[in-house]
C-alpha cells in the first residue's frame, strides 16, 4: 500500500490576518460599495470553494512581500459587457475573489457610465475615475466576451480612454496583465489574443497563462443567476485554470513591482529629456 500523501495547508484570510484588508482603512464603506461588489458575507466566505484552495506558495510570497513593502498589490479588474446577466462580470467577480484571498487590494471598474471615446471631454467623471484607477494599480485583469471573433466594444472603449502617457505619468507602463475571455459557444482564443496585443501596445507585461471559458452559460450556477453577481463558477478544469492564472498573476506582479521604474527607463526618452533640458537652459541664459 502506498503511503498517504500529506494534506496540503489551506490557510484562509482569517488565518493570515496580515493579508486581510483592514475594514477601517483599506476597505472603507465607499470602496467596498463602489469597487468590491464581489465580496461575500463572512459566513459564506469561510465555507466558500475559494477558501478551500491550496494556495500556500503564493500566500507565502504575498506575506513576505507585504512585510517588506508594507503595501499590498493593487489590482484593477475590467470586464466587457453591460448585460444584467453578464458572464464576463461573473468571471471578473470570481477572479477578484481569488485575488482577495491572496491579499490583493482589488477594485472593479463598472463600465456602465463610461461614454464612447471622444463623445465627451476627458474631464468626464467616469473617464477620470478609470484613469485614476489605472495609475493607482500595480496590475490589471482584463475579462472580455468574444463577439464576432474579437473582444467587445464595451471592453475596447475602456482601453481607448486610458492614454499611454499623461505628462510624466504612464498609467499602464510596466503593469502586469492577466487576460481572460468568456465564450457563448465552444472555446476560442480570439479575444485573449486581442487582449494580449492591446496589453503590449499599452506597454504592459502580459503573463504567459490565460483563461478562456467555453459555453459560459453552462459554467455558472443557474445559468448565471439573476444578474446580481452571486452566481458562482461550477467545478471544472476551467475553474482550476482561472485559479492558475490568478496565482501566476500575483507571483509575476510581486516580482515585477519593485522594478517598474527600471523597465520604464529608456535610452530614447533620456536623450529627448536631455535635449529638452539643454534647450530650456539655452533659452533661460
């Protein structure tokens, strides 16, 4: 008879208090209601499938990183549908719950009030909110449905409103990115491939792993429920893949975050800056 394998640890947030968001400071009521609609009641969270995941390696990395930096990973999650029963939103919520378990400060942007690009000035409150969240973040998770073989207009509109640079600030440069798509039919990878191209153009580091959910209406409880976002992802290899992607995303973000400025330091931009400084100096003299 083969020896029994040791049972892996499954520490919850309650057992890692340093990773749990402080309700008074980081998880105030405004942030909770505006950006964290994915959060579950404590009584549900304690027995939820995500609380039972064995994530010890990544939790250990997150604990060490938080102890050194005193700042948890900041993650912006974007999804690409305005439907009440939106499967990309449901997938974004599940991804956010996994990240929350790993100690991240997760914020989901609601695209329902974001106007079409260039239909209004960039001073529009929803545009400013999106840009502020992007600049605030250390990494992004993008979730888009596939429509007509590509990502949706709702999703692309969000990226179109985020500039490559605003003065000296680059809202996405050096950030890590995880790509997820949901499908109404069989599994496809057109949307995640387009998301990868977008991420590269936004000067982001796209992690190798990705998730594509086939026949999304069969993958959630009650075919997605009533649109409240409480319908959960059913057990499957696709659910396991989502966990893999979020775990990998956190690992890469922990490794990359200390070097954001290093990877943003470019020869061509240094030369341009020196020429500008020299020109300004000549004018002043």
